[in-house]
C-alpha cells in the first residue's frame, strides 16, 4: 500500500508539474501514455510452469495460476505512463510508471548524460539493464505479446531491472561498437535474490548474512558492422556476477536457507532488412538470444520447532550445490503487406536443467512455439493475434502440451521517444 501511495503521488505530482515545467524554455518535457489490453483464452490446458523453474519463481498472479499472470478473458495488459525531459545538452531524464489492473510501480527513473567526452555516457537511477537484446525493451516494443521464456525465467517478470549506475563507451570506429558496465544494487529474485541476516534461533545463527549493496556487476558489448543502407546486423555478448544469492523456505519445523553467489552469460544477434517500401511492406527482422545461469550456494537448515531430529536451533542438511540452467529463442517477423506483419518464434528452456539440491535432479527441456499476425492501422496503434503451443516438461517428468490464444490492442498517446535498434 505504501509503495502504491508513493508511486501514485509521484505520478500526480509530475503530472501537475508538467505544464508549468514545460513552459520553461530550458526544459523540454514529453509525456506519453501506452495503453495495452489483452484477451486471453487457454484453448487446451498443459503444464503452466516449465520443469525446474516453477518452485521459486515470482510472477504477478491474478489467481489463475497461468505463468504469465493473465486471466481467462479480458485483461488490462502492461500499460505505461512516461515522462521524458532534456536539460539542455547536459542531461536526459526519464520517469516511467508501469501499471496493470492490480499493480503500479516505477519501472524506470533515471538521469542520463548527453555530452561526456570520448564517447562515454552515464545513466544513474532505476533502469532496465543493457544485457542481451530484449531485456532493455518495454513490452510495447516487442514483436510478440509475451516476454521470451529465457528472459522471464532467468531474470524475472520484468527482466533484469535494478537501481544502480551504467557506464557505456562508444568506440570511435566506423562500425558501431558499444561497451557497457553496470553496478547494480542486486535485488533481482532470479540472479541476485537478497534477504539479509535473519534472527538466531535459540542461540544458533542462520546462514543468511547481511551484505551491503551494490551486489550485482554486469557487462555487455554490442557490435554492428556496416552492411549498407538496407541491411543491419547487431551482435552482442553479456555477462553478470552476483556477489550474493540467498533463498529461504519454511518447512513444518525448520527453515531451509541458501546463501552463495550466482553468475550468467549470454549471446544475442539481430538482423534487419528494410525494403524502403511503405508501411513496413517487405521488411524482415530476425532475432535470437541465448543465456546460461549458474547459482552456487551453501545450504543449512535450522529447526524453529523441536522434532524427531532435534530441538529448536538444531542444524541439519548442511551441503553445497549448484543449479545450472539455460534457455534460448529465435524469431522472425516479416511485413507481408503494407501495415501487416507476421512472425514465428521457437523457444527452448532448460537445455541444461540441473538442480543440485538433495541428491540432484536433471529436468527435461521445455519448449514453446508461437505465431503472430499484427496489423498497424496507424503508427501508434497495433492489433496483434498470437497463438502459443506450450510443450512444458513437468516436475514429475510428464510433458503436457497446451494451446493459448491472445489478442492484443496497444495504443501510444503523446510524444514517445524513438526506440533503439
């Protein structure tokens, strides 16, 4: 409630201030509103969570247990209210509030420099990390209704979104070469989950310890050769290291605590071909990403109630283990007519799916195949129909296949900044 009140107050305050500030010639404030609606229908029920990824995942949930949080029927999708401003040649500022029917939050709030020497740029605040390709893009800039599985399950519902500082360097070369480093607070539940020290039990300390932030370090690079006017290619590589990964769960008489570290690495590639014909006719976009994540933790369970194993404070299940998981997707979108495009996407999650807890488990790979058709009657509006075929492995080893249909309407109102490549 407190978070809701703060974010709502911030939105109202900025909204009221915008006309006055905009009248100042030194500020150029742009306001935009993205409204998103989704109709969802599960045509055939299958497994909702890919094996090995469901136990500690933190989705927004409308009570229907679908992995993406959509209820059957009509949904207010992920809408956004954005304020962008420039302070001369010095700074750009961004405040973006994301909301659906149940949540509102500050998605991004940052300042970015415009004129540092030697190709350097700083971004400070809360922002979407520059790792990979899809991670830094908002949902209205996606080619499909839903986030790719590998980004959703390795980095969370909102991708890797943190408070911190980002430094990038654009190399003085003919080809586009960008290198970036981020120092982040480290609170992402999938790669940097942080709980902090917990109370001792009857004189026995728990394994979870306080660690001050920042706790997550990431780096990325993007390279784009010059392929001429019609063709464009961008290749990328990313990695990250979390100095703290913690997890706890409560069983009938004991706390199960994990404390350790995590790291990830990935590759991405995007190719675009533009014909120059009107309204995207004949344009082609190919896109793929792969990410691997490894969590390396110590485990120690502590009794909070006496049981057959011992009294309160009794320690057991002391061990160390690793969880190794990965995923990838590849997609293509083609403009088959003016204002019309169609796309196909294939995904695999858990090609490596090793969970080391206990005696260790190797889960099967989960797959998803999607097709979409999009119509853009005018530039800021699109209507999209998408069909998903889920072939998710179950934790019990069974694979139940499901079908989903989604119809999306997305409208952009106001002045919205240009999207990056």
